[in-house]
């Protein structure tokens, strides 16, 4: 026998005579709100999956094709063998020594390029007489590839550290210099006129308006220079070096240590990626005022 169901019906007139607490119990219950932390973690996880999907596919293809004999494993060993060789180099300390030598050279040339190129770019972009004086020389050398001048640096400065740091300095200086000039010249003229109308002198105008407005473009050049510092370094280390990742790759190729060669290439790629991420963080730190 079915149990009779009870239904509660309240007329509008009866609602007026109910106690307030009774009325509140009849109010609909809102669904639970999902915590903001959960949404943030879910968003981070989804972005991480999207960012790593292509890398996972590439790794799988690299592992499968040599084992399926689609490509010759002698010249392209499976990724697992390359990672094993990478771990052996790391455990023996050889990889750390080569990476340290490369990083010291790269950071030295990159840092010197920042110190030289940013002030020079600010002067050229802000003072027209300096620009008119140096523009012919800049146009002459900006179209000369750094690697084309590598033999010149070696002949003049020798096979030591000076030639390698100098070629990195030359390669990194151009993107920083040209982007600094472009950043200064691209400042909105209305901002300059407004600042001058408020009584700012040349120094304060440059400090408060020109330099902050040019920071994003300057950092674009710095990020490009960071990539150049790694690329040019590897080519320079293949000529007359006794340590460094470029030397490791070249030595492994000559001795047919193919997994070690690919291990060096992967190390360079990882270092370049980490270097770029660091520069992106610094750019956000110095451009917090910019509207996104």
C-alpha cells in the first residue's frame, strides 16, 4: 500500500502571518559556489596540459620512429637512449662542466651587450645629433651577420675566451640597440607635450616618460639577444674551444657518440627555454605599470 504524500501549500495571505524565521526557511537554497582556488588550479592544470601536449607528441614520435626502423637509429637513436646518455653525462660531471663554461661565456657577452647597447640606444633615440652622427656606421654593420665575422674575431683576439665573449657581445648588442632606439622614438608625442606642459625638465621627462614607455620594446630586444647569445655561443665553441656545450656536440659528432651529441642539443634547448622564461619574468616585473 502506497504511503500518502503530504504537500504543503501556503497562500499569500497566510505568508503575511507567518513568523519571519518560517518565511526564511521557505527561501530557495542557492547552489554551492565553487572555490576560486579550485578554478585557479584547474586553469593552471589545463594550461600546463595544453603547453606540454606538443612536446609529449614530439617525444613519442622520437621514441617510436627509430624503434620502428622508419629512420636509421644509428643517426637518430630513440629518445630513451638519448636521455640515458644525458643522465650518464650528468652523473659523471662532464655535462655540468660544459654547461658551466657555456653559461659563463654567454652571460658575460649578454651582460656586456646590455650595458653597452641600452645607454647607446637611449642616446641615439633621444638626441638627434648623436643619431645623425652614428646612423651611417650602424647601417653599415647592422646587416653584417655575427657568424660571418667569427674568423675576424678569432684572428684578431685569438682562440681564447676573449674572442668568444666578444662575438656574443657583437651578436647580442644589435637587437637590444635597435629595439631601444625604436622604443624611444615610438613614444606618443602627446605624452611628451603633456609632460612638458606640466613643467618637467629634460632629465625628468626622460626619467618619468620616455624610459618607462620604452621598456616593453627594450625587453623585446633583450629577449631576442638572449636567444642569440646561446646560438652564437655554440658556433663559437665549435672553433678552438676545449669546453662548452658546443665543444661537447662537436666532439661527440667526430667520435660518433650520437646519443651524447643529442644530449648536448637537448641541454642547449632547455637552457634557452629557461633563459627566456627568466627574461619574461623580469619583463613583467619592470612593466607592471602597463595595462594588459
